[in-house]
């Protein structure tokens, strides 16, 4: 029998304290790097790795302004977010060679938004067969990289 160890995830499983304030606003206030997971800052929005990714390479595009919906954003911010979404897909192609992508936004708590007050777009690289019994039956995700490794790989391919 093979055993799979992902011991680095224990700190997330055992975390009982909830971060105060908005995770995206908090990340903006810190220096960029693998510590805050911000890989790029534009004029009106930024790219950040998902701290609890569906798979390695799961990134988000987030506006600097704290608003809950896309329609609350000015047209220039929405346009920059789409451009950054496109750049993220290109970066993920170079870094991970995915076969496909899921891209979208969960707007509002009823839609599954983990941060319902600060709108953001998810970009998730996908491969055939990347969902297995671990997610389906065990409700566990197995990721092949640490967040720090994902940050370094994504950042290396960002252009």
C-alpha cells in the first residue's frame, strides 16, 4: 500500500483563528512575495494565489477596491481584471501546461463566495483525470506543490 503525506497542510487544518478583516485587503498591505501570495500588482487590481487552492496554480484576480460585485467597479478596473485573467491563463500554460481552465467568480454568499465582500475572479488550471476518489469520497485535496513552490513557479513564468 502506498502512503501519501502532505504534512505541510496540517497548519491549515488546525487553524482555528479567523483572519481579521478582508484577506484581500490584508494581502495588499503586505510586501509582495510567497508570504502574502501576491504575484503581480496592476494599476487597479492584482493577482494572488489562492491560499486554499483547488489545485496547484489556482490564482485569483482581485481589484484593489473593496466592493462585493463586478457592477460596482468602474469600467477601467473591470477591463484590467479581464486582461490580468488572460495573462494568468498564459502564465499557467507556460508554468503547468494545463489541458483546460475553469474561470469564474462566486458573487455573494449564496453563490459560494468565500470572501463575499470583495469580488474576485478565479482561474484554475485543469487536466483530464485531475479529480479522483480523494476529492470525491474523502473530501480531501492532494496538491503536488506547497504554496511557496507554486508561487515561485507561477512567478517565474509571469511576463
